[in-house]
C-alpha cells in the first residue's frame, strides 16, 4: 500500500505554549517494557532540522518507546516540581510503517500530591504520526488551569492492537491568559478517525 502524503501549509509558526516543565521520571503501571521509556522525556530524536522553528521528530526506533498495551496501562510522568500546566505536546509513535502502534485515545489525569488524581481530559484524541523523519505536527492537549506534580495517560487505546508507543511528551507551564479554562472547541488534539 502506498504511503499517504502529508501536505503542510507554508508559513506555519511554532505555537506559543509557555515555558517547558522538566520531567524527572516516566514509568508504566503495571510495570512493563520500560526499555526506551526515557526517550519520551529526553528530547532524543527531536530537532529543528529544516530551521523553520518547528521541532521534527525522527523515525528512529531508538528515539521512541513502544511496549505491550494491557487494558489497564498507565503512563505516568513525574515533574521536577508541582507546576501550573497549560498544555502537553505529544509526538505520537513515529516509526516508519508502524504508526498504528501509536496512541489513538487516552484520558489525561493529574495529581498535585501523587495520591489524589483528577481526570482533566477524557477521551483525548491523538492523531496518527506520519512515520517520516520530518514529523513536526505534534498533538497539543490544552489543559484547564491545573496544578500538577504528576500527570498520567490512562485508558489508553492504540491505533492498532497489542502494542502502543510514543515518541516524545513535553509539558508547558501556564502563564497569563493560558491559565484560564479552555473551551472544548479550542482544544486541539489531533485528527479524529
């Protein structure tokens, strides 16, 4: 089957999402295939190769994570400190011809103390990655003003079956007008199937 061509408009600019928030650790629950999990938060494979201000994620498997997708899988991110979050950028699993291993839908839950969790986005949709080294259109999940020390993706549904993966996840701090609630029609979470 021929690969679909992705047309991108000229003159696109990086979104103003606020300062990046450092992530200390990422873990799976239940524990699973953690090989490559650190690639989700360390920037490996993420570069502005064409110097247009938009970060592209490559298609190298060594710069992504992929593992089994049991029904109760949670991917949990621990931030360096509690921070007010406005958005999460997600580059879905981008391995060439394997993009159906990416996340299709997930709930996003946050915890300020690590014990009490609150779902802030239910059924967030994730666009399938391009499977090319110039993947520069991440999913942007806009959050209502939330204070979080931990964030997790739960109720994860992959595009395919059996496996699930991601390329990179970046958290952004709320600032100024971004701290207000986001209407449902303002949330940009990739294309729906």
